[in-house]
């Protein structure tokens, strides 16, 4: 009798403990912080595995003589010291700065100009916006780079069009040091679509009452642009300037496919030089050091832009 009553009681006790455990687990899983951690967990794991660990490894390789196929030998900061005697490093750095500092303002000006043209809604506005955005998608592709190379060849479309206007020439635009870099800059400016869409969205946010009041006061269209449109667009200009400048410093495909840095390294972009050192010459340690130097340059340049922000960017809360 006593055993029969004890066994069910023990079973009920175990079930109760299990139920309590399940209840605590269920309550833990329904906590707001638990849901947040579970949802963020894939990103955290991805960040650690695919970003943080490679970043730390790349910094370690900057301190080594590493050729990818061999073992890494620790050499301290020798890779960084070697840059001071590397003429190609300074040449690629100068070319990249010139490309980024020239192509970025031109791209923003062109993007703003097209955005102003497309501001008014019409039946074909959507088509034109998509058509102008298309170069931003295709501009960085290998196919467009090859097309660009053919266009500026001695027997390319550009010379043929000039011939139609009586300017017969077989000038090799990509073979001349003074014009090769400008063909890459023109391609960079042509990729203005993403900046144009951002400008277009910002232009639509400017209250029309401001323009109506300015018109009543007799302000011309040009004066409205300089006194209303441009100041209110400065936050968008700043955003585009930062993003497009970073893209300019990290440009790769245009140089790698079209010119390979020729002629005489006049179009050698920094990222192409870094790739060449890492995977062609098998100086992966030196290539990693080049990458960290570029990261430092981009960080300093971005910091400089943020320091100048308070002098020219409109802030509603200021």
C-alpha cells in the first residue's frame, strides 16, 4: 500500500519539476532581451567569423613576411618601413587621391543637375530615373569596363564620333599619360545614379512654401537655388560626399580591367597595386600593410570631413 502510493507521488513530483523547468525555459525564451539576442545572433556570429577574425589576421600578417603559399615569418614593422622607399606606393597613392578628389565633386554636381531636371513629375519620369540609375548598377561591372576600353581605343567610337565632326584622329586616349586617367574619371562620373536618387528624394522634402514666399518677394530661380535649395541640401551633399569619396579611394575595376595601371603607372589605383602585391607578386604581408594604410587614410579623410561639417552643413537643431 505504501509503495503503491509512493510511486505515483514520486512520478507527480518529477513531472512537476520538469514542468517548472519547461516553464522557466519558456519564460526565458519569451523575454525581450532573449529575443533580441536570438535575432542578433546570426549577425554577431557573421561579424566575428567573417569580419573581426579576418581583420585581426590581416593586421597580424602586416607584421610578417607572408607569401600565402608559405609560412608567415614575423618581421615587425618592416613592411611599413618598406613603403617609404617604394616609389610605386607613392605613385599609386597620388593617382588614387587625384581620381577620388576630382571624380567625386564632378559626380555630385552632375547627379544634382540631373536630379533637378527630373524633379518635376511626368509620365516618363519613372523611366528616366531608372535609365539614369542604371549606370550605377552596371558601371562597376567587367562588361562595362571592357566596353569603355573599346570606346576609347584608337579605332573606337569616340574617335569615330569626332571624325563625324571633321576631327579625324586615331589618338589613343588610354595610351597617353595625360588622358588615360581622365577616361577613368569620366567613367566614374557616369556612375552618378545612386547619388542622383538621394538628391531627388531630398529635393522632394524641401517645403514648397519657401519657394512660393521667395517668388512673392521677387527672388529669381537662381537666387532661390543658392539661398533655399543648396543650403537645405547640404546634409545630403555631405552624406554623398563621404560615401562617394570612400568609393573613389577604393576604386578597383576601372583600372584593373581597362588600363592595368598603364601607361607608366599613370592610372595605377592603390587597390590594384595592393592586389598586385598580394596575389601576383605573392607579397601578402606587404599587401596587408598597404590595406591597413588605406584604412587609416580613409578614416583620417572621413574624420576631416566631419570636422568641417559644422562650417557648411545646415543643421536644424543648431
